[in-house]
C-alpha cells in the first residue's frame, strides 16, 4: 500500500464515525508495516486560556450538567471582540500544537499521523460559538490551511442525521447547536478541497472509500 501522504485528517460532526474509521485505518496501516500515531487536535489551548477564564467569569461560557458530566457552552457571539480574540489565539495555539505534534514528527520520522479532528473542526467550533458560519472564507482560515494542511489528506465524513441520532442519541443533550453544526459541516462539503466519505449504515463501505482516498 502506497500512500498519497503521511498526514491524514478525519473531519466531521460527533457521531459521524470519525473515530471508528480512524481506528480502522490505524489497524490497517499498522498491519501493513507502517508506524502510525493517532492525534486528537481540536481543543488546543495555551494562549487562549486567559480569555477562556475571562469568559467563564463573565458568563460567556457556561458549565451546565448533563447527567453526571459537566459540559462547556461557549457563547462568544454575545461579545464580538471576544469571539475575534478566541479565533486568533486558538488558531495560534493550534499552529503550535501542529509544529510539535505533527510537523516535527513527520520531519524527523517516517510515521504516518492520523488526526481525529483538526483544523476544520476547530473552525466549525468558531462558526458555532461566534455565530459566524462563513468563517471558512476568512483570511485566518486560508492562512492556517496553507500553513498546516498543504500536504494533508483531509477526509470529511458525512453521515445522514437520522443515522447519527440512531447511533448517538446523546449528541442532542451535549450539543444544543447540533442542527446548526450539522448544517455547517454539510456546507463544508461544497468547498471542493476535501475528500468526501459517505458513511451510511454500512461502515465497511465507508472504510473502502477511506482506503481509496489515501492510496496512490
């Protein structure tokens, strides 16, 4: 098996099957002799932390309980300067994580790196939390994309809403913006620069699409 690249990113909403397909790909590649790491690079906070603390104090971030868990609900759209600061600082933090967790390992080793969530998922969060659904048209995204994804194979996992809710009925409890988020991911599929993986109830069919997308 010859790969088109050594950075493979799985993109998609919770319940779409990203982690399952990423795990299947990990098993497949390791069985073929590849050295593989799986990274989860969505919430990359360092310089963003003071702003998030401010949001917690001022109520722009709430911590409601869902069952036995507490979740974070960010309402940055209520304060546009905060939304702007979060976008830029979180993008910087994501770039720093990229350097240490992806760029340097790819440069100095022969590893294949699978990202279960990365840049596109971060920007979908920006779109939801800042109520700015055209965030992928911004200069910030274009710069980040050129810096971090120029050699990446980006796989957008699209799953029908009914199938997601059948597999993960809890997503509606954890994500009150599920419908809006689902719409943003579907709009992202029209960008033309992502490999689209249609994940219906037949997971093996979706995995065959993954293999076809990453091989030369």
